[in-house]
C-alpha cells in the first residue's frame, strides 16, 4: 500500500506461507501486517530524512504501566540514553484520533520523552511535551536529532 512517506528498499520473504518484511532495527523478518508496513516505512523515514541513529532506536519494546504490560512501537533515545521521541504507529485505515493520542500519552507517562508522534502512514502528528506544566504543543515537523 502506498503511504505518505518516501519509498525505501524493503526486503520481503515468505516464511510459513506468510509475507514478512525485514526489520533493520531488530535485524529479523517480521510478519507484514498493515501496522508493520507503516512502522517499517516510518523507521526508514526517521533514519534517512532525519538522520536518527539506528543504534538509538528500539521497536516493540515492552513497558509496564499500572501493572499492565504495554508495547511502544518506536522509541528514539538521545545520546545520554534518555527517551527523546515516542512514536505510535497505526495501520493506514485506522484514523488518528484522541484515542491514539491517549495511547501514546500513556506510554510516555513511563518514558517521559520530550516529543511524541502518531502516524498511520498517511498523516503524522508530532507534539512537544512540557512535563513540568503538563501540556503540549503541536509541531509542524519532527524534531531534529541533536548530534
């Protein structure tokens, strides 16, 4: 499916009759679901356009929130190992709405990153979070990674 992201050279492979895509972060093939397609496209976008270092990116990492196990789609860390940007990916046919922002906000209660982003591959929203004042502001673009 065509997304509102630049194309990239992806690697597909059939495993047990399922189409899989190679994840450059986890360095393995994953079942190609619509959400995984968005996640892989967004990862390549972050790395190629914004120069986010692969070594500071995690995907599908577990976290505990109020004794519940959750999984963040993408977390980019700064050079000090602190969360910098938390990204929530949805399938292209899933609308980005308040529920999506609530989900990433819950994850960010644990991570305390200064930026959050939500995408369904068609639309992308990024916010800067002010944890002290407990508010946020929408950004026109993703934050530049400080080197």
